[in-house]
């Protein structure tokens, strides 16, 4: 087993020891799927509205998982390691701290993928939720959404002086993202101005792209472009600003 693999294994064990993290990124999407299923099932909405919600709810659950990982868990963990001098000490060892960064990205990506798979499997098995009709569109939307949101998380980790600052910055971005991104209220039920703003947020663009793929449509060029630009710019900014100590 290589040093990088061992480091990833150890980081995975540490991640799983935090029950709060596991709950929010894995259990919470399933709980949201369950709650919205029973609410929608008992509502008096017409068939078209219920069909629209069947695409909105799983897309929202997956988007929420990505956002929690990117804006809260990933930057806080990396900022904590810098604050405690772990990255600085690793820089003087044969295991470069870049390996720790890579391990964290792998763990968070694997967690996001597992959460998405659980939403698909549990939704289909327990609630007869339809799988995305556009598989290719779903994969592209999920990949771009993950990249864009994780890039923003890395920027937070790069500029935050410590764990408390990283948490504060992440939360200050999380709640506006949920509001403008349409996680609380579907896009079509939002005022036009708020809906337009949401199109240019990473969560809003990812959510709408995933939702379109669920309905068998190719995501809008606007949403994919927003995610691509945020992903590239965020990655470049994080690489330039990131400090090991």
C-alpha cells in the first residue's frame, strides 16, 4: 500500500468518526427524499405539479449534499489542518501535504457519489421515484456541479485563517445559496428577480441542471456555462491562494 493510499485510508477513518458529517451528507438527503415523498403524496396538487416535484426533490437532495460538503466540511477540515500545523509538518516529511489535499478531495467526491447513488436507489426502491431520463446529462451536471462547488470550497480553505473562519465563511455562503439557488422553493415558484439571481449561483445552476436531466432534457447552456466558469476560476484561485501554513 503506497503512502498516498494509506493517507487516504486514515483520512477516511477520521471522516467516518464524525457522526455529524456522515448524517448531513448521507442521511439528510434520504430524509429529505422521504419527507417530500409523503408530503407530495398527500397533497391536492395536480398530476403535472406532482411530476415536477418528482424531479425537483431528488435533484435538490443531491445538490444539498454537494453544497454541505463543499461549503462546510471540506474547507473547515483543511483550515483546521493548517491551523494545527499539520500541513507545515507534513511539508518537512516525505509525505507532501498536497497528498492530504488530494485525499480530502477523493473522500469528499466519494461521499458525494455515494449520497447520489443512495438517493437514486432508495428513491426508486422505496418511493418508486423515477431515475434521471437523461443519464448522460445527469453525469455531466453532477460532475460540473461537484467541480464548481468543490472549487469554491477550496477557495474558502485557501483564504480562511483558521477553522472558525472557514466555518463562518462557509455558513455565510450556505444559507444565501439555499435561498437563491431554489433549494427551499422550486425555481418556478420564486419571484423572477430571485430566480434569475439563482441561475448564476453554483447551487442554483447545479440544481436546475440536475433537474433538467431528471426530466429527460439537456441542461440549459446558461447553467452549464455558469458551473464551468466557476469551476475553472475557483480552481485557479484556490491554487494561487492556498497556503500550507
